[in-house]
C-alpha cells in the first residue's frame, strides 16, 4: 500500500509547538497550497492543509519557520477521530510530516515579511510562481555548488546559447558511457 504526500506551500500561521505528557514535542501548522487553475473571477484558490510534525523535527521546524515561510513537506496522510466535550464525534485528516525542506533563505523570508507589512493585505501572493532555483535552503548549499559547477561546465561545452545548461545540446559528438556506469 502507498500513502505518500508531498506539498510545497506557505505557512498560514506560526507553527504551534506543544509537548505531550511524556515530553515528546509536537508542532501543528497549516500549509496553503495554490491550485493550478483559476476560478471564474480569474483568481487562484488555495487549499489549506493541516499538518503535524513530531519530536526533534518539530522543534527544528518551529525554530526555523514562521507565518508565510515557503516549505516543502513530505509525509503521509492520516485520519483520526475523537469525542469532543459536547459528546460529538470529530474526524480529523492531517499530514504527518516525516521530512521537510526550507525553500527560501532567511534573508528572503525577512524581506517578504517586511514587504508584506507594507503591501495590500487583501492581495494574495501567487505562490506557484516562485523561482525555486534562487531559493536554496542551508541544507542544500552543497547541491547548489555542485549544480553551479555542472552548469558552468555545460555552458562552456555548449555553443548554442539557447541550450545553456543542457548536457545534450551538442549532439554532434557521441556520448562516451562505459558499461560499468550503467545501472543494469
């Protein structure tokens, strides 16, 4: 069976960090994820997805994110139910986060927070149009350096400026691959 959820969106509020009676940290938060299409008025609607994260990851997530932070979430969908004080059965569906990524730098986050206080509060930003290549998390710095080296090498090998970064742009030369490099 497969139960996998991957989300990219912005936090609608600061994560709410609590501790269980046994001392386990748990943080709950909501991620706003824009839909791919617009409604009849030409506006993008968003889904607001409840998430929960546990233990040390919950503490880290709470320390490094706040309202509006752009995050990537990987986890599983879970349903639960309980009886409230009025005796009614309440059903909850939420994403149990197993991994997360911070998708914007701290400076970008601070700029957004400062500019949002000066902007029109009734205008919703378009979250799907973010330039992900410039928004690297601190954990991905090694990957970005490797990507820059690869792109520089590809750009030097390519004579066509329209295909910058494409390792297959110069198809006049055969590709040299040894049998040891193949996965099969």
